[in-house]
């Protein structure tokens, strides 16, 4: 099977997974609790602040005088297990606020349950817009239905800022056109905990969702923003995978800078996607990060709309 056939096969697998996810979104909350048995790892970051490491996404929960503040809600298939875990760590404390770091289903799976309980859902305006409409992601050929109104954000913003939730001031930073066009990070300054959202993956290659506004250069800009917020003592919670240090975040940043340089060179040399895959521009990282085919395909395709002018100029000069 050649690389294109393999990619088509994976797209069909993703399409099937997307259909399952869409059906789970439509289930009542009681069904979600039974949808999938998962083991969730809880990491205590500070007094009253924990990270829950899930199978495909991470969640952070912080106590406040108004109730629990959550950053992301996991996938709908394990939302029930997640909310029970939160209750185990903060017995009898209601969830009062939920940040969506972007629109993907791995982060918004608890929106319906928590919206019905009266939690305040907070997100970037672009994330809110995606959640309010059907999203057909062209590169995966998956359609995601809009969330019910009660499951959508009620507080939105357009740029970075902070918000007072109970006795906690919580910072949020907008990372424009990173892995989507609505990515935000969330900072708990009192405990020096930074939640990156999907811009950072720490257990495999990230998804650069160019159809909803992401691209590799914007993801690197997102890393710059995160590095500016962190110091040597910051606990960094990525979108998925283990909690990170500043040194690990810097190391990833350097890796993606190297890959970006190689891919933009290939673009200017008029490489196609199959030629990029054959050139193996991530070869020295693959043992640690896994099969790069989807990442490279999306990362390279994400450059087309952003570096096309330089590419077209080169072709005109050659002609």
C-alpha cells in the first residue's frame, strides 16, 4: 500500500470514529457515563488544583469560592467518568465554570452535561461559532453536528485577558491560527500552572486542523506565547500526554522549528505531499513521536494558503 492509499484508509477510519463521536454527542448524559470504561490518571498540581490525564485529552480542575473551574471537558465517551473523578477530588463541590480551549470533540465532551447543570462555559468567539454550526472537516471528511444551545459558550472573548471566578483570577491567552483559529491557553497564576490546550501534544504528533484555521507557522507562534508565560517552576499541562516542564516545552518548540524550515523549503521546491512523506523530514523524531504521516500531511497542506505567494513568485522566476 502506497502512502496515498494508506492516508485514504486512515481517513476512512477517522470518518468512522467521527460518526461514533457524533452519535455520542446526541446521547443523554446517563448514556455518556456508560459509553466507555476508562482509567483516568489524576495528578495533583497544588492544593485545590488537579490535572486529569485522559486517553486523548487532558482536563484541569481548580477549586474556587464559586465552585470548580474546569479547563476542557474530555471526550463525550468518558465525560461521565471524568465528572465522577472531579467529584471524588472535590466532594460536593459543583462545577461553576468550564473553559473550552478550542472546539474539538476531545475538549468539549462535557459541555452538554455541565451546561445542563448551569456551569458557565467560556471560550474564544471562534470556538463558539464552530460549536454552533455543523463542521465538515474536509481533510478527514468527518461532519460534526452543532452542539445544543445549552452546551455552547455563554461567555466569549476575542483577545487575551483575565477573568475573576470566585476568589480566583484566571488568565487566558489567545493563540491566533495555531492548531485551530480559536485556541486559547489558561493560566492559574497563583499556582503557576499553564494549560496549553491542543496547541501542545506530549504523547504523539499534534493535529493541525487547517480546515478550521490552524497552520504550522501559527502553531509555532502559539509556542512563543506559551514560552513567554512560563518559567522554570511552571507546571505545564498539554492538550494530551504527561504534564511538562519548561525545558520539555522548549525542546518541542525547537523540533517544530526544524520541521517548519524543512517543509517550507520543500514547498518552495514544488514538492507534493507524497514527495514530502518520502523525504522523511521528521526521521530523527519518529522513534519518540510515532508515525508522522498524518502530521506531515496536515502540516504541509497547512502551509499552502500562507506561503503560496512566495511559492508562486519562485515559480514565476523559474519560468
